């Protein structure tokens, strides 16, 4: 699985966050578990 550039990953166990600065193949692992892709925060509406 390719890790996309500019995405942020978070560890569910300890809360460590990683920002990907160089894409590549493989998986991100922390606390012996795969890290999950952090969802983007919604932007506030401008109405």
C-alpha cells in the first residue's frame, strides 16, 4: 500500500501523530499496531 504525501496518520493507542513528508510503499506502525489516516477537520461555514 502506498503512503500518500501530505497525509497525517495517528496512533489509536498513544495518540502520536505523523505527517508524511515523503511518499512510499509500506505501512506506518506505532505501539505494534498500524496507524490510521486522520480525517480532515471540517472548515467552518462562511454564512
